[in-house]
C-alpha cells in the first residue's frame, strides 16, 4: 500500500500533461521577456532532470540553461583526490568515501585503480557506517574522505560527534565539504557567464534555508527560485523565474515549499557549526580558489583531522586537469558538454578524462546518458 502511495506521489510530479501545461504557460508568459534568458541550475541533479525529461525542448528558444558548479564530485580538484589516494596507501589504512569519488581520476591514479591493487578502499552507503568499521578494525587507521555540499555535511558532523563521544582513537576525517553560495558569487563577480537567474537546489536549502540566497537579488538583481528535482518542480521553478523577469522583479522564491523554509534545519546547522568552521580558501576544480567556500574541522577536533594527523603524506600543490578537458568551462557556465572535442569519444563514463563525466550528477554524464550517446 505504501509503495503504491509513493508511486502515485512520484507520478504526480512526472505527469506528462502537467509538464506540457506548464510548458504552455511558460511559452505564453515568456512572450513578455525583453531579452533571451539564461537560467543556471546550480545543482547537477537539476541538469539530469532537464536532460532526462527533455525539458529544454519544451521551452521557447530564447530560454536556455547554463550548467553550474553544483556537483561535489565534479568540483573536487585533483590534488584533493590525490590526498585520498595517498591516505589509502598508508600502511594499515582503510579509506572510505561516498559514491562516485571512487572513480574520479587524480593526477596519476584513482581510488578504483588503487583498490584493484589491493588497497582497502570502501564505498559507503551511509557515513554512519564509519563507526562500525572503526570498531571492527581497532588496529587500523580508518579514514573518511568526506565530500558534499550543505546537504551531506550534517551527517558527517553527526559521525564526528559520535566518534568523539565513543572515544574512537582510530577514526579520522578528511573534510571536503563545500558551500553553495560562494561559487555563485564568484561566477556573478567574474561576469563572463550570462546568468539571468538561478534555480537553487532544494536538498541544500532544506538544511540551510532559503535565506542563503537573499544576497543575490539584493546585490546583483538576480532572481533565485529554489526548486525540487522532479520535472514538474523544475518547470514550476522556471515559470516563477519567467514571471519575475517579465515583471522586472528580483527576489528569492521557494517552489519546493513542501520541505524548504527560510530558516532551514536549525538543529543540523548547529551540529555543523559545533564541529566545523569555514576555510579561508578552497580550490575548485576548473574554477580556482574561492575564498570561504569550504569547511574544515575546528581546532578542538584536530586529533580527528586526517589533514593534520597525516600531513607528512599530503601535498597541496595545485594540479591542472587534462589539457583536452573543458570541465572547468562547463562548471563556470561558459561551455556545454557538446563543445568539448573529446566528449563521447576519448571521454565516456567508462573511461572518463574529467570529473563531469564520472559523476552521476555531472553535466557531461547527463548529456552522454540522455543525449542519445549512452
């Protein structure tokens, strides 16, 4: 019964007639636009929805999408991936991380290749699994390579607190959690990408609240609409953006009202603030250093900080992407996957040159899977 209810719920947000009706409304109201409209979907989850359901093809020609840096795997620089590889090669180490990080190429290898050589590298279903792994392997150095935007950060914070309370002395954390607003600011300040509005990620906003986007209409006159990831959600978000642009407005709106408030999840925010603080800078793959755009462990948790405990093994020398890879330009909204000369040829999900093809949230992966190549 519950499964049927869930299916009915999903069907509502994927209903073709509803999507077509929204497309007709958008087309009608978009007649009032004074210039072409480029909408940046910050999160790769939105990119996949747009490609999978052919939403671009349903919109007027003068409405287009530019793809942003909202994929935590895609923006991880090679030197940080090399950190994971170096940590995995420490004698007696167990290196754990989430999902697609296993396959992202570093400068010379990947975690998948190192695992094939016999290194103990594990892909987690939940970060909380780290506690059991550490307890089951008391003689090992168990290291969690933590990634993600504000969505996954509270879970890492919860694991850190549990490790401290239980006195686990063999569990360490390499923190790579990044923040959504700083790269949005960086792209608007740079000015090269023609961004008329943002679709904000709903899962991030459930944690942070929609308040984090308020500077964008205030400072830049750029609307932000927080949207869910289903096709009906995205189309409703686009309609709200079009209406703002036609009326000459710029504000934050929440399409995903069923879960997002202005203030967000205050308990989760407090948990993160207790364990982590903002880094002075962090290098984003293909974009460069963005000030105060990532988190690190607070000094009171230094004994759990893999970057400090294992500093002798790690190098922070910046490492550039493959010369043929234009992932950086895609993440900055300056190019699309089809603009890359190796897309779908030398670079595929099975043999990726860049992180945008590896990640299940990457723009290149979306274009490959849903653009007729996969």
